[in-house]
C-alpha cells in the first residue's frame, strides 16, 4: 500500500463573512446593570473586554459573533439597549 493512499485530503479554507462597516449599521448598544463583584473572574474580564466595568456604563459595539459571545457570557449583568 502506498503512503499517498492513506493520506487524508486537504481541508478547504472556509469563507469568511464580510464585516459590517461602522456607520450605524451592525452595532449593538449594551448597558451594565449589575456588578461583577463576587462573581467569577472571567465575568469581570468579559465586562472589561466589552468596555464596561461600572453600573450604568453604556457602550455601542460592532455586532460581530465575538461580541455576541461575550454578551452571552454576561447576559445576567448587562442589558441590550438597542441593536441595528
């Protein structure tokens, strides 16, 4: 049996989604409504990554899968004000 017969085929690269432009389209506005004190450290770090850290602080962020994942991890500490 030859070595080439046992090799797996090469994977094709995945197509990436086009990133939205920052002109009001593709944004989400979040407000922190609860403190991260007494929570697991990753939750405070996620809030910091979102640009939050104090109650009632508001940030408008690009609506990307990465940001949506961060929002999902701290959904109980923040509120989505608006999204477009």
